């Protein structure tokens, strides 16, 4: 089957990498992600990835405990690099070449990121794993994902979470919450839904970048999204 999207930006949650450990990287979860990503790459899909760092350190949480916010965010950036290196290693163990690109200078750990370098990486048939957030404090990895999706001219931004889409309320707290199959950016604003931070959402909206929010922790869901199956929630601009 021809994939619905040919170039994607996949945003992965750092917290999801913890699995059931509560901290760090669960190797079973990491391996599951790598296998799902590799399956798409075998079909010729261009894949760029941004991973959060919340399984190791979150700058905002650190600031609440007394860390300097700028230094806390810089620590969070380093956490995303650790996760990116782990994913690249897992992919390469499957025979899938991957390149880690960092928004802050970290050679030889990663190569410097630029949109042209990322697009070149995709053209070589490699996975581009873009680490370090935007390279600036006060911006989330959701914002980094939105920015990178626009820069590499992705067809869609896929936001892999532990929830199977966007709901009228938090389904983990409100059992009456109902799921949207699709929703416009305007409705997200009007309802006050927080699928990402406002900067990330606005960046996608202003650039016509579609988002699919889906449950990445269920093996096979990533493939189903690319096959056009009604998985997750599609966010679009009318």
C-alpha cells in the first residue's frame, strides 16, 4: 500500500521512553519504537525525529525546584541528545542508518543541525534524529518539532504520545471525555485544548502543517497512521 505521507516529522515523548521504569530508557520500549520506525523507512518514507528529554530531566520542573531556568533548559537539551543517541543506536542495530543532528555544537557526538543538512540526510535514505530542542531556553521540544517539521517541508507532524488522540478533556482524569477524529486549529483555540504549547500550535497553524496525535506505545499504530487508517486525531487548518 502506498503510504499516505512521504515525509514525516515524528515527535516522540521522552517520558514514553521510560516504559514502566519511572526513569531513564526502557530498552524494550526503545526497541519497539525502532522497529516501527524501521518498518516505515523500508517503505521509502523520509523520517525525521525529535525526542523530548523528560525521562531524564525537564527544565521547567528543575526551575520549580530551584534550578536556574536557563541552565535547567540546557540540561533538558542534553537529555534529548542522550535519547537521540539511544534511538540512533537502536535503529543502527536493525541495519537502519541514522544521523544525529544537534541544534547546539556537540561534534563529534552529533553533527550541527541545519535544514539543508537534515534534508540531505533524508535524501541519503537515513533517519534524521534532530536533538537539542531549538537550541534556546524557554522553548519546548514541541516547539522544536513544529519548527523542524516546517523547515524540512514535512507532509505532516506526527505526535506520538501515550494517549490515542485529542479529547474534550484529559481522559486520564475525566472518564466522560470524548475523542475527536479530527479537529481544526480554530476549534482547539476556542475550546482551550492544550495538545502542545501555544507557540508550537501557532507555528503549525500559520504554516499549514497538519498534526496527527496518536498512541505510539501500541505497536503497529505508526504504520496505521501512514496507511491512512483512522488512528488518533488529525489537526488541520481550514
